[in-house]
C-alpha cells in the first residue's frame, strides 16, 4: 500500500497547487488530442509532451485529474 501524506497549505497555496495540476492535465490532454488527430489543439501554442501515443497521454492526464478531484474532495470536507 502506498504511504499516505498529510500536508497543510494556506488557501492561496492550495489554489496555486490546483492551478498547476490543472495546467499539467491540460498539457497532457492536448498531447493526447495531437496524437489522435494530428492537429494542434485550439489556436494556442502548446508543447507536445513526450509519450508513446494518445492512450498514454490520456492516462497521464486522467491521473492528474484524479489528483485534483482527491484534493478538492478533501478541501470540501474541511470547509
């Protein structure tokens, strides 16, 4: 079983953490989109993340989204 950590952050720092995780998830979602379609997502510049294919990129993006959901659930439980 994985070791569980408890970390205390200010509201502002928690917001920054969630924003950073959301940016990483979006980067991987954009990479998955590129691998599936060959098209860059939207009009924005983006960096292609290194992976083997769209499925791997999507799995990584989903892992980031899962972390975000976990943190938000724990935050809501404390309000």
